[in-house]
C-alpha cells in the first residue's frame, strides 16, 4: 500500500553566516511523514533536530531545499513566513517542552482560542474544546487557569490545543522533558493514540529513551544531517533511501 | 473571545491600581487646567457680571482691578449726563480683615450703588438682596458667615442678609457686598488717634494715602444705551482729562495680560509639564503591558492568530487604561476639587481637550507596543 506523505522535506538546508564561518545547522535533509505515523527525531544537542522542526513547522524558511505539504511546495528559500500563518493554523499543531499556555485563559479557553482565531463561533469552539479536554482526561479542569494545573495537565491542554483544528500534522519538541517518567510515558502514549485514531502525522523531537518503543520510525540526526533511520513497524511503508527518511 | 478583557480580568486588582495611578495623574492635569480657569473666572467675575460697558477710572491709572484708582464720589452724576449713557453707578472695593467669632476673616468689601443696585446680579443662594442703605451685607459662602450673623467692620456692625456662592476676587478672598456708602466708610476707617491727628493738621504723620483717598470712589460703572456708540461716549468722557475710560475688553486685557500674566504662564507651564509626565507614564504603562505579553504574542502568532487579533488586544487595553483612567481621574476631580480653597473650574471644553490628549497619548503608546509586537516571531515561543 502506498500513501502520499503529509509532510515532505526535500534537501532542506539552514546555513548561518557567522563572521567568516558558515554554520550548517541543517545540511541537506530529506524527510517524509505519513498519515497515522509517529516519527521520533533523536540526536545530540546541536544536531539540527529543533532547526528541522522549525523548518518543517513553517516557522523558518530553509536556505536550501523546500518543504511540501500534501504534495504542494509551501516553503522554499526567499519565501515569506508571515504569509504562511493561515496555512500553519489549519495544517499544523505544535507542542513544546513547556506547555506555553496563555496564562490568563482557562484550559478550555486556551483550546477554544485556536478555533475562534479560525472564525469558529464562540459557543461551538467552547463545546469542541470541552469535548477534546474531556477526551484527554481533563473534563474536571476546564475552567482552571494554567497556574492551577500540574505540568502533565498543562501539557495535555497544550496537546488538546494542538489538536483543536484537527490538523493533519503535529510537531512536538521535547514534550516530555519537563515531566516525570510516568507522565512522560502517558503523553507519549497519547501521541501514539492520536496518530492511530486521528491518522495525524506526528513528529516528536525527543531525548527520552523510555518511550522509543512507541514510535513507528526513529530518525537520528547528527551535525545537521540524518545519520540513521530505524523502522519499528513490522512492515515498513515506503522504503528508506539515502537522504530520505 | 476578548483577549484584552480576559487578561485584565485575570489580574483585576493590578489593573484597578493602574487605573487609580493614571487617574490621579489625570486628576492633577484636570486640577491644573481647572485652577487656571478658576483664577481667570474669579478675576473676571465682577467685570463680566456687574453689567458695565465702560469703566471710568482715575486719570493715568488702569484701575480699579489692575491698579488703584480714586475719583470723586460725584463722578457718577457727571457721567450720567453724557449722551448715550443709560446708567452710571459708583464702584468701591477694598480688602478688609476683621475678626469674627475668634477667627480672622479676610474679605474683599465691594460696594453696590444702592438703591440702583441692590445686588440683583449676584449669585445669592440663601437670604435676600440688600434692602437697606446701611448696615446690611451679602457675604460669599467662602467667608464662613451665615445668615443673621453680625460682623463688625470699622466702627459699625453689619447684618448678613444674603449668601452667595463662588464669588471671590482675583486673590481668592470672598466678596462681601455692602452699599457703596458703607463701603466707602469701611475703606476710610481710621482709629481715634488718626482722627485726632488729622484734626490737628498732622495728617502726614498718619496714613496719608488712606486719608487722601477717604470719601473717594474707585470707579464709575457705565451702562450704555443699546443704540449708543461706545467709542463716542468714551471720547467724550476721555476729554475731561481727570479720568480715563476703559472698556470691558480693556479690563480683561489688563487683568489677564498684565496683572495675572506671570501666574497664568506659571500655571500653564506646570500644566504642560504635567501633561508631558502624564504622556510618559501612560505610554510606559501601555508599552510595558505589551512587553510583558511578548511570549503570549509569539504563541498567538504560532497558533496562527492574525495580526488584527494582536493589535486589537493591545489597542483595547490601551483604550481601557486611557479612558478608564480618565473616568477615574474625573471622578476624583469632581469629588475633591470642590473642597479646595480656590475655585477649580472644570469646563466641558477643557475636559474634551484632555480626553483627546489622553486618546492621542494612548494611541501613540499603543502604536509603539504594536510595532514591538509585530516584530515578535512565532519561534520566540521556543526561547
């Protein structure tokens, strides 16, 4: 069975000029993410993981290569990040190490905000947010502000927010780093479920070795390049090829 | 979802405290402008209300408000005979200090040319106008006198028969109205020793100036026929030589542009400084509020919020601080300025100008905040 990738990163490069030196934060990376796939990105600090996430998430433009969404190229050198904001809102959900919730909004409002920004009426947005949070086990915490939630609860609210628009792609940067092992595992299991049930493609940058068994694929970065790809699935989808994970 | 209101609601006490702070600044600005207006209003009170088209004063003097003036007490009859003059009244005013119930009271004793003028133009809030040629007085409420009180001025007792409100002179002393004849008597009061010395031809040892002005009036208040040419009347009286004629506009100019000029400039300068301080403080508050939210603004950009969502949040908060602060400031002003010893005149036109200034300040401040917010990049969430 061959399916089209949601996200395709092709020969993506991000080079910075620092005086006379060129820093190659990302150096010719190619990468696909398919619907329902949970992909882990691992590697030492400074290996280019987060840079890859910024480029894949349309938060930075590559200095070389391109990023395609569902077959359409949306980001390439010289493009406009500002012009991608609407696209990002509809297509990508983000989860970070810190939940980054808006502190003056309740859990439900944080989630509903994403929908309201997308012109969903307030009542419908609120209802959807409540259902989403209830599904993530936060039905009793709807009207609590972030300061009244535990780290794990905050992270689940952040995941609910990322899912609010039902985006086909979820990008997470060290989402379990601030959590203990039990809660970290719970969050990773949540990602696994979301990938399976919603058929969203999920990319997680992680240092947490305890949950690596949940990933479909592990892509290892070093010095801005992909150095290894490990396929955990019994039957791999598209075959790995040099430069394309 | 109104992000501005949500943000304010999450820390309401801080917002209210900010409003009170901004409000006090605006109260001070309203107060300075109001004090300026009040001083002008007080200074022009008699000129604008006594019903004078022309003032006949001592020759070579710009009296009776900007300079002293002393003319013959019968000058009103000479003026009355000039064609075009509808009425002429004598005017006397002198500052007096007297004791009442163990306290010193300072008043500006002003003569009404009874019976032509019984004080119908006064703002009597209690009691009545003058009904007797002697020993009745109408006092401003600021003097702390009540109806029926008896005060001693010179060698005579005067009964308070009426109370006015908001009638003070340019120095802020309350006006005390008596008949012109009484006012002249009060102004020329001398103690027994002075009288004795004067009788013995030794007036120069006493207060010579006071003695020379005794029995004289300060000015004649002239009302013109509607059809009269003021300039012609003025020219006729001016040709007498011993007096000068000033119009109402001349009196305005003398008071505002000469006598009160330094005070006005001083108050306006203070008002200017205060407005600058107000602008800086309000701008800083609004800008700081935006800076505190840069992380949230980056998050909003990350989740795809349009710039209009962010701009609206900043502008709404700036408006709430500016206009809310103005409302609080006006409330304070209305509550506390009536208790001040000098009149603080809060005029609708001045309030409109101030609210406009606050809107402009808030607008400029929020534009700085917006400019900063627009520079925030979504990826700063990761910082």
